[in-house]
C-alpha cells in the first residue's frame, strides 16, 4: 500500500511521530500498534482500517491480536 503511493517509511514515520525503525517493525509485523496509530496510518494511506488488516500484499502487515503496548 505504501509503495503503491510512493511513500517512504521515513515519511510515514514522521507523520505518525514515531521512529522509522518502529514503522519498519510495524510493516514487518514485529509489533502491533495501538488502535489510535492504526487509525492514523489508515488516514495517511487513505484507506479503511479494515483494508490494512486484510491487505494481502504484506507491505503493511498489521494485527490487532497482539498485546503489544506500542504507543510511540
């Protein structure tokens, strides 16, 4: 999704006020953002939150099943 819009990880991370490393970890599915950050990412990518969760591309792999306390 991000790549389809020619957006960099650094650009999205800056908009989300998180580090590029944290954003990269979200994309890889290593951490799960809080719902507020998930909603923010959906707004940035101009998609519904459900599209992020269902996207098969794996360029943004997100899950709401984790108990992560990611808040940055």
